[in-house]
C-alpha cells in the first residue's frame, strides 16, 4: 500500500512538472511571436521615418529588407517606390508603383505618382493613360479622389530654376486655368507662373492698370473652338506667350512651348 501511495505521489509530481513546463513553454512561444510582430512593425515604422525625413537611400534599404521577409506588403512596396522616386530612379519607381496599382487599382496616390514618373521618362502615351485613369475616377466620383484637388503632374529645371506643373481637373480661378507652371523662390514663395487658360476668361480676369509684357496680341479670328492662351504672370506683370485658336492643346505641346519660351535669351525669368 505504501509503495502504491509513493508511486501515485511521484506520478502527480511528474504531471505537475510537465504542466508547468508546458505553461512556461507556451508563454515563451507567445512572447517570441509577440516580439516578432513588434519587431516587424518597428522595421516598417523605421523605413517610414527615414522616408519622411527625405533620407531616400536609407529608406530604400529598409523597405527592401522588409520586403524580403514580407513580399506581399503593399505598404512596403509603395514606400520603396516613393523612395526611388525621391532618388530620381524613375525606371525602378515605375516598376514598383505598377506593382502597387496591380494589387490596389484604386490607390490614386500611386496613379498620381506614375503620372510624374512617366513625364520624367518622356513616355507621353503612358502619361496620358494614367491621367485618363484619374479623370475617369473623378467622373464617376470614386471614393478617395476629389474633382476639386489639383495634381502635380510634372517638374523640370531651366536656367537653374525649378518649375512645378499642376493640373486642375476643374478649371480654377477667374481665369479658369487648366495648368499652372510655377517657379518658387528658395524660401518656397511662388515668384512667377505660366498658365494655360481660355483666352476670354484670362482677358476678363485682368484688372485696369495691369502691366503687359511685350506687344499686345492681336485678336484671334472667330472660331467654333474655344481659344486657349498660354500666359505668363508675376505680381507686377503679365504677358501672352502663345495662343491656341483650335481649342485646348495636349499637355505635351504646351510643355514644349513653355520650355522653348523659357530658354529664349529674352525670357523675363532670366
């Protein structure tokens, strides 16, 4: 009887030890899993922080490392593409933004960034296709995109000055501008801009006493198309660069006319 009782006590002790081992082992496993998840979020947060600080090379390195462990992370893919855009690695940025929109077709920010990338690469057919995607989304009032916002669609440098180009889905201001080419000072103030706008609206927006640069343009003959003008402005002056009597031209042509005018020796911005 004593032997049986001793064996029972030993069995109970072994069972208790096994249960304690299981409990602590489970806790250890859970802690490791929690640490892994915590580390994962920390890695992504670190990459985002570097990107926000415009440390693009470091951000790219962190995003790529994260994607090696999490290849299906669209957030990391977008961050990588954004870093590449900041580094002006346009071919790589295009590839990665395309992966983002393949996974998330309604990621409008990625589509907007593709517009900028295609402009930098001079791929105007792709540029127009991406703009058409955004235009269609606005027309059907898709969630996450507004008809009243402006899009940066291009940028370039001429004579040491950086120009940013904005498109307005809904024409903006008294002159109903469709595009604004904007040049900023080193302090971030807009010093001058060039606008594509309907000629009639631009002329109606002028105030008495406004100063004109160069000769006053002659009136265009009557046309069944609404005439557009490419106009140059500062806070003190205004001038007409080009008129388009056959209606609104494609952006590619407007861009070419702006660049040609800015590169002339007598251009006011020089």
